[in-house]
C-alpha cells in the first residue's frame, strides 16, 4: 500500500476587474470575471471555461460580469449542422486559390507586418494599433493552451490572413484573426472561419467557438451570419432562431 499522497490540483483563483468604459457599446461600463492560465492544466481549464462562456486573451480567461447589461452573448457554431449561405459559398469559391496551413503559435515578422496593416486600416483608434513587435509576440505566446496559428496564403505564397486558434476538447476557439484589408472582395475573415469549420469537421470536433456576439455592435454583427448558431443562456446552450441572411 503506497503512503504517497496523490497529487492535488491547485485551486483556480478568480478575480473581478474594476469598472472600465465598454469598448463596444458607448456609454456603458464593463467589468470582467477572470483567471490566469498557468501550469500543466492550462488547456483543460481553457476548454472547461470556454464551455462556460469564457474567452481567452493572452494568459487571461475572462467573462463579462457587467452591471445591468447582458449584451455579450457567448456563441458557437455546431459543426455538423452548419449550412453555409449562398454568399458564404461564394466566398469559398472566390478564395479557391488560397491555402490554409496550421503553424506553431510563434510570432513572426511577416505576421506582425500583416497585423499592423490590418490594425491601422480597421482599428486605427485602438490600443492594438499601437502594439510593437514585442507586444504582438506576447499576444501570440502568452497563455498558450494547445494553441496554433492558421495561415492563409495566396498562390505566390504571400500571407494574406492569420487566425490564432485554441484546440479545445470539443472543438476550436477562434481567439483572434487578422488579414489583408486591401483585399476586401475576398471576405477573408469569413473565409478563415469557414476554413476552420472544415478543419473541425475533418477532425470530428463538434463546435467552433466565436467568443461574444453583441447584437447592437456592428463589429460583432458578422457572427450572426453563421447558422445555425448556439448561444449560452441561463439554462445552458441553446440554438438561436435559424434565419440566416442570404
């Protein structure tokens, strides 16, 4: 009989942030419940909390706990039931010349150039537009929990899109994506999500997690175009009304 006690897992500590201006809805205040991803159980904790509606950024996993506001709705796509719209099918056909390959979660100068181009074009007023290479590397490297990068390249091998992705026990979590803003006609953001859905289907993974959908936010509106879409409510995950745009 062994007298060695089984290893005990450390308790996961949670904290609540102070009030800050909401980055999505003017005039509102946000607060977050968060914890850090540390140690050998990071991937397991990330998977468990993603199913509970949390979202990862760097080595922090958080969920909004804003007073008097429930606008941020965790959403995920059920892979087996996903049915692309006509416009999404056109996006897939229009990007038939692109290849999507999985790469290790390690920042490169090529990725940073594309990231800077994207931020300056789409989010020039944000703090992310002022990120130096070291800040970008921290975003990629910190808090990795079975994390990889999916890179989209054209026929000439040029990087045109990139998606930071966590592999969960029940799917993929699309953490952050950026792409060449000069190629609007390609709808590269949509293309990368469609490609991630294909990868999840090939691996038999049931869900692709998209983070938070905010109905009143134009920046978040694109998530509602992927149907069927499941949302997390008080009684668990449920399917939103299936009325996708064409």
